[in-house]
């Protein structure tokens, strides 16, 4: 059995079938991961969630504090 030759111009069909799955992966995985990473560089307080103007950038301070914690 000989393989079928690659037909040019039909690659878009594969992407069309993959688009819904890739969209769901982006929305439900990558966006929350990026949001959590961005929040990890701030002094985010869950109780002050309504006032995002109170967020303060602390850089790697949260990670330094984590590494100095004896429970970690």
C-alpha cells in the first residue's frame, strides 16, 4: 500500500478541528496559570480583591520569604 501524497492547502482543516480544543486549553489552563504567576509577584490579599488599586508589586519577595520559611 502506497501512502497518499500530501495535498497542499489542506493543513487548515486540521487546525480547524483542533481550534475548539486548543481554545479550551488556553482558557482553562494557560490563562489561570499566567494570572497566578502575575499575582505571585504582588502582595495580593484575598480580602482586598474588590480594590485592585491596592496591589503592590513585590517582585521576588514572596519567593524569598517562602524559601526562608522553616515549614517549607
